[in-house]
């Protein structure tokens, strides 16, 4: 399993607000926050070509990069890390844009809703 210290890339940053929200949701699902974590991945799709995905996993896969942010474990597979290295995961609880958001410096363009991007 990779860790931030062993890897030459910057990885992904998770803000305190996003980590707190994700930990709260993990606990609400009855998942062990010492082992489980938030998986960030990139998949084909969306109007700009690629889209972000997030889900909770019980544990990381053997090739995942595992990072710890404010008590939250973040799992990113190697191919997704190529697209999201240096990105910031944030959480906004505003009325019009509540939810997790990825600010990605690798994205050349994004669709209007910010859910898909092109590199």
C-alpha cells in the first residue's frame, strides 16, 4: 500500500470541512473509521469526458494510495491519481451547492456543473 511519504507525487488534499462531513457519513453507515475511508476516483463519462466519483470503502485495495486527512482515510487508485494529483476535495453546505467538490489543477476545462472535466 502506498502512503504520502513514500510517493513522489503531491497527492490529494482534503479540507477539514470535507473530512468532518465524510467521517460523519462513514460513522452514520456504521463503518469503522480506522479502516474504512473515502475513495476518490475518475471514470469515463460526463459532458466533458471524465467525471469524478466518490464512495465509501471498507478498506483500501493493495495498489491504492492511502492518505490521512483530519482523521479521514482517503483512497485513490494509481490511474485516478494521474488525473487528480494536487487536487483539493472540499465540502460546501450552502443552499445552492451543497456537497463535495473537487478543485483540480489538472483540469483544462470543466462542464457547467463541475462534475466532469477534460485534461
